[in-house]
């Protein structure tokens, strides 16, 4: 594999997103939502202003789980199938470049654009809040930003996989939306039903015993656990203290699971694209 070729394709994908102001638009969306949550998240309780980093991160996690997967899926669903429909894929493959180099270059360029917009949007809010945060709070906030990037890369990997397998761009877009609905909305409902049928409360039956491992099958749930479990003030509000054992909540372990969610779909896409 020629990494120079991969870097060239990645750079083109990244600068294409910069030129069409996609990165700026996403960064502004993240900044606006994050600032609103940080300062006005408690308006319904009659208070306005920044409260604590724990409550702010917990609220931002709920936002990110809905927003970043959707953005990543919409960003990457036509990475390959779009080139095929436009007739430019054959032209690209006629050049001295392999299919894996093309796929990896496109993914890395899109991932860089998504990561840049995520860090820029949430990082600006971090700068605004930095005067009110201590080192521990800043550490938690930067950890939240890093895990948000991992979540986006995981769903972008799924989107690129769909783009390789789909025969048409419209079908790829429909599958991307269906995937978002499944992981963000439907998956947890299915687990709740399995928990009730399998024994009720955590630890009271096979449903409770298997639930922590089933949560690892959803990158959105891994992201939630990675950010919430270490925050003592909000962990019990999410119920994670009763259903997820601390042994599985190690940051390095959850980070490895997120990395697997990035690598596995991309590897499957590369296998299919080579065939």
C-alpha cells in the first residue's frame, strides 16, 4: 500500500469539505447547541447559567448520540456508490491506485473533516467555559470531545461500508437512515424488552447478566457509558450503576471497543470493494 496515494485522496476529500463550508456549518451547529445546553439547560428549573461540567457533559452526551451518528452517516453513505453513479469510479481506478488505497483515503479524508468540525465546535465552547473549570473538569470535557470523534468515526465507517455494498445511491441513503434509527432509537428499546423478558432487574436473570455485553454491540451505548460512568453525580440518574459492572467500564476497554467499531466495518468494506 502506498501511503502517499492514500494521503493525496484523503487531502482532496478533506479540502472539498472545507471549500463547500460543510465543516464550518457543522462546527457552528455544535457550538450553538453546546453553548445553549451549558448556559440554558436548566432554564426549565428556573435557573440560567453554567452549573457543573458533569451536568453539562451528561446533556451534551444526549445531544451527540442523536446528532453525530446522523451527520457521519449522511457524510459517508455515497463515498463509493456516489462515485460509481457519477461514472468517476472507473476513472479513479484506472489510475495507479488500488481499491483499498482509494477506500482508505476517502474514509480518512471524511473522518478528518468530521473530527475537525467536532473538535472546533466543542473546543470553542471549552475555551469559553475554561475560566470556570478546574483541571479535572477540563480532563473530562476533553475526554468527551475525543469520544465524540470516535463515535463519529465509528458511524462513518458503517456509512462507508453501506456505500460499498449498496448498488444505488438512493438505496444507500435509505439504509443509512435505517441504521441511524436502529442504533439510536430502536436498539435500546429491544434491550429493555429483552431485560424484562429475561429476568427483570440487572443480575436477576439471564437478561440482566447479558445486558452489559449487549450494550457493547451499539457504538452509541459505548459512547454513553464511556462518558457517563466516570461522572459520579449523574451516573445513578442514567441507571448505569445498576446495570453495568465497573470492570467493563474501564476507559481503555471501552476505547478498544470503539476502535473495533471503526476497524471492523471498514475492513469488511475493503474486502467487499476488492471483490
